[in-house]
C-alpha cells in the first residue's frame, strides 16, 4: 500500500516546487482511494494556508496536487470492483466494494465522490492543460467545466506539425535522425530516419544525432528533461524543440536557460489533425527552441516565422571563436575602403594571413 511520505513539511513551512514532480509520480501510482483522499485533504489545507499568507506559487501547486489526488481517487472508484483499504476480512483479504461503498469507506461525501468521478472522466490532455495553466481552475470549475478553457494540446499523437514548420527545421538541421515522440501517421511529413511511438516510450530509449521534438503537452517536462540530458551528454548533435509558449511552467524556463536560440511564433500554429484537418489557432502561441552551433541558419530559417533571439554566449568556445573570425572577415571590405589606396593590397594580404592562422582545425 502506498503511504504518504513521513517527512512532509508542516503547513506553515511547506514549499512544494521541489516536491511537486515526486507528488505527481506518487499520485499516479496510488492504489488506495483513502490515501488519495488523504493527499487531497492535505493539499486543500496547504492551499488554504497559501491564500492566507498570499503565497501565489504555493497556492497553485497545492491546487494542482489536490486536483490530481481527486482525479486519481475517481479513477480508482470508477473501476468495476473498487477495493476498500480500511477494513480487512478475518482471512486478511480486502473486501470488494461498489463505487458508493468504496467512496464512503474512504471518507468521501456524496458530492466529493461525484466530483472525483467527473475529474476522472476528463480527457487526460485537457486535464493536464487546465491544471498546469498559469491560473489553474478550482476543483468545482474543473469538475463542472465552467472554468477557463484549455488551449489546444498540440503534442498528442493525433495532432501534427504543419509541413512548412518541419521544412524550416529541416533546413537548419539538414534532416532528422530521430523523432522521439511521434506516430506512423506523423512520419508522413516528419520523415525522420528513426522515431518512437507512444507505445515504444521515447523517454526510455537512447537518443542520438539530429532530433526533432514536438512532445505531448502532458509529458512536456519529462521530454524536456530527457532532451537536455542527451544534448549535454553529447548524444544529441543538434535539436529543435516545439512547445506551447508556457512561460509560467518550470520546464519552459529550464529549456529556455540552456537553448542556443529561440523563436517566438508570430501568431499561433494551426496544427493538423489526422482526420479533422487544421485545428485553427490555439489559445496560446508556440515556441521553437534550437540546440546546436549554427545559430545563423536557425535565424535565417525561422525569422519569417517569428521573433528569433540568439544566445551567442552559450556557444562552445570553438564555435564562438569561428563566429568572431567570420564577423571580422566580413568587415574587411569596409576597413579597406577607408585605407589609403596604396596600402590596401598589403593590408588585405596581412589580414587574410592572420585569419588563416587563427582558424585551426579544432580548439579545445
């Protein structure tokens, strides 16, 4: 039986950012309705405290944990033979209960039971988009559907990146060696040398080469973490990552702090559904993150798509050194124009000789 961690902080001193991912994982694997309720009750108490002290970040994370706990409880209750976990039979077995009895056994009121079941019935991608939004809705808004509507999830296997954006990425990378979050249908336009489907679980597979990644929104954090690990390890040579512009999430800032260049789209991408065609613009814009050394190629390919911001200071020493020499060489004609005519030829030879000497085959 899954138990709550013994070292949970006191409400007055609790801070959830560091433990949020662990709480998500624990709740996803929770198998006891009463324990899910215990999580929800503690998160509700923490949210109440956060409101009193005006800690907005703590409030949001508490609300998200409460929603996940109630949704998981609803999933367990919805099983045909829900199990009770409080009263064992004399032989040590756990009695089989119906939904109402299991909910009552776990301490749910009728209203709480109905709320948990409504949350469990929600589409997973829609649920994730709502609770991970900048202003997550209340439990009642989530259950009744009268809160803010989520933006269109662009990362599941049914929504594909339009060809023009793939062509822009392909022009930068020269092709895709791997698409780790894809489907056979998506590969009709992506055309990666290798791809992983949802069933193959790209997160558990080795990555290599030039990567195109448009991850499912509900697992964006996990795919971002994997991409950064593979890139930093040198397994991924270069990559372009497409996500929603979720600037309020931890994973967005994690990837923003490491990428070599970024493109904020001018408008919203109309993703393409396998059977319904274009979805129209979503509720938020999108962002392309570039990992690689050819920032100029990325800028040239993506400036027609949106605003490109390069981070030259993140280039490795060899690439940065080469870029400085390129700029210096490009400025030579302007320098020669202001040089006395009789000295131009000698200066040009001298500068080109120095440039050649300063372009070694490799730098440490």
